[in-house]
């Protein structure tokens, strides 16, 4: 794909890679089909949703995958619809091309900001810091470890939201919503289905492993507590709210315990360059969250007892 010139398919600024949405999506689909990958959406909108749900493209402030922006350099300018990516997703530790010497300005009705690119990005080791990224997430240490390639994204497809849950799932879901543990579980299920919570991604707090669902602690519970401040209503002022939620989740008894009776499991992460560990709960019934469970995350391995 040509970069940073009239007729190009993308523009690299200091903090983002802007890819012309239709051009890149058509090429991506053609490549996947050439690799005999099945189930590729024929609609570009569906592809955008897949990219967005796995955290591969950045969302607009309105939560959309597509940005509208004006590219300008000297006397030349043109408006495009873009997918916006983090450059580290593409180049990782490699040297990046020089940044665009012009500007990419987001349309006023999209979000009133400019993305000037006066200088090339500094050489980095591939480790990128992210604001608001939980420090307990080992994979947040390196953007380039985005769990493989775009091919992996389609292999780790999201579940179909129209799949009906089983009778056992319905039985658990009928528990009172004022049960704090069940309210948390409902939030997780809804977050997965509306793509607010991503799975099997470097930033994800939910993974599939050994045919089961792995809920990362404390990250997932901390996010819930951040979205619902004061959720405990001062029930236990000695305990942090996320721990209070986690305690009520355990009372549901929907998680598997280890042979030694402990609740928390450990997963080994093996990315292209880094190894790390995640701790969390292993659900006993996947149908509590999924109609069709995605394939296991190939980069995670459950620690033996």
C-alpha cells in the first residue's frame, strides 16, 4: 500500500496510521479469501465491526470504526473515510517510514481535532505506553504483541448474538438482578455481545482457553467498579469495591475451582517476543456468556495444577 502521497491508501502521522477504509478493506478481504479463509463478511460494515470488536482499529469518540478526515499537503487536499490504527500494530520493533509532512484533520462533525505530523516518530523498542491501561495487564507492555495477525482476528470470531442460550444459562440468568454477582455476570455477557468488552486480544480481560472462559482478575472487576462507582453502597468500607464485586461473583459458584480448592487460575501468555502470566477465574459453563464459544486463544495456555 502506498503511503503519504496523493493516490495513497494510507497516511502515517506521528501518533496514528490512517488507512482509506474501502481500499484497505477490499484488499484485506481479497487476501483472506486467497488464503481459503472461510466466513469472511461480504459487507464492509461487518468487517469494520470485526476489526473494531477486536481492538485492531481505534473507535471515534462516538464509538464508530470509521473516521472522516481531510488530508492536506501544500496546495493539495482531499477528504477520505479512514480506519485509524496504532502504528505499532504494523511495524512493531521495525523502523517506521517517515511521518507525513502534511496534516490529517478530523472532520468537525466527527471530532474537532487535528493530527499534525511535523516530524517522524522517535525510534522505539516497540514498547508503547498507554494512558488508562491497567498496569496488571502484562500484554499492555507491548502493542506489537497483538496476538498475531489479522488472520487470527477472523479465526477468533465473535460469537453470534442471535444464538439462543441453553436452558442452564437461562436458569442462572433468572436470578435476581439485584444480586451483585449476577449483575456483574450480566454486564460481562452484554459487554461481549455489544462489543464493549473485547475478547482474546492483548487488551482484553476475557479470553477463551481449554474450551472455557477465562475472566482476568483484577482487571475485569476493576473496570466494572469504575463504570459503576458506589456499587457497594458502602456495604463494606474496609474492602475495595472491585473486591466486593468479586466476592459476590464467587458466591454464584459458576466458576471452576482448582484441585487444591483455590478459585484463581493462572494462564501463561506467549507472544511473539514476550512471556507473561494472567490470573483469573475459569467459568464452568461457557453458555453463561456465549451462544457459540470462539476458538481458544492460541497464545494462552492454562497452567497445570
